[in-house]
C-alpha cells in the first residue's frame, strides 16, 4: 500500500512533465515518450490512466519509485530494459538480458518476407519457417501472427533467450506453432524450409566501443559482434541455410549499413539468386537482403 501524499507533492502530470524536462536536458530525443512510459510504469497506469489521474498527488512511495526509474534512464538504460517489455510488429514482447531490444528497423525483414510470400501466392499455404538467432522470438512470432497456417522454428545459442522466446510465444497464443531449439544458427535444423529469416550480429568488432550507451552497455555482446568485418555470422548461416530451403524457398536477413552488397555476394556464392533489391528501412538504409533457391 502506497504512503499518502505529503503537502507539496507533485501531481501525476507535473511529475511527468518534470521528468520529461530532465530527460530533454540530458539530450534524450524521446524525452516526452520516455517520461510518459516511466511515469506509467511507476504508478501502474496506462495512457488513459495517466490522463484520468493527471491532477492526483503522488504518494511518497510513488515519487521514490519514479525517481528510481528516472535515474536508470538518465544513466543510459533503455526504457525497454527498464520496463522489461518492447512492442514489435504490434506484439508486446518480454525481454531478458540475453535478448536484443527489437528495433523498428528489423520490422523491414518481416515486411520483405511477407512481400515475397504474397507475390508467390503463399500466404495461406502451410509453410515451414525458421528464425536463426531468434532472441526474444520477435521476427518469428511476427511472421506467425500473419501466417495462420505456418509452423516456425526459432534457434539460439542462449537457453535464456529461448526461454524468453517460449514465454512470448505462449503469451501471444502462438506456442502451438512455434518450436525453439538451442543451436548455433541453423546447425540443429534439418528438413526443408519455405522461408528462413535472421537478424544476426553484424557490428564490426572494432566499432562496438563507439555504439550508443543504450546498445553497447545493455544489449548482449554476442548478439552484436559480427567479427572483424561484421560478416562472420552471414558466412556461417547463409551457406547452411541455402541447403535447407525448398525449391523456390526464400532467405531474408537484416543487414547493417553498407553491408547489403557483400551479403548478396555471399548468397550468390551459396547458390542462391537475389530476390529483388534490398528493402530499405525508414531511414533509407538497405536493411532486408533476400535470396531465393531456384529449382535445380
């Protein structure tokens, strides 16, 4: 039970606005949104609840809880890590220390995969999907939410990440169509797949120290480090994936800035043909690179 408000306590709205001002002063580009989310988390209120409670005074314990969350954000911890949740493709996903925070750029992979399947008339067919390095399950679960007759396999080397993905699948009602396997990319898979997707580590090792605090200090290093040129994971997964695709099956991977041409070359070397130009994200970066296994 929260302690009663003291004379001079801020209202819910003034506390939110004060936090937004502190975050903005600290250089936070999403200060207003972050303040709203953190205030809601501290008080257990959604957006509607915050509006209704705008003039209510905060209790001493509520003020303390909000200050604790504020300090974590001001120290550079992402809001998604503080809340333990992140929305992706409209799906609320639980996070853990072993998973990346899903980012809007990665939705480009989902968009491209669905475009390819739609053009192939395959959206309503029974499909077999794989998401290599699934993390929270974001890409796989987004696709399963759009493909009602598909079965999906998510792989990851981290058992903690797989536990998080399984929990997300269960909460979203998708556990019956999602299987999670501990292995390195596609090494534990067999059979044939209509679609394989992946958001592998692609940051050059030497560049990791220059990443934003939110990423460098809070995302799992193994999910970031792509080796000297950022392409180590692609070399491992593309050659293996090519042999797991059905005839006319697709491989769609996320690329870092400036990597799309190198990734296309790796796909060609593995016997795949490029399935159209890379799809750009909202910032104009070629983000989703796709290949197809043609009939032999």
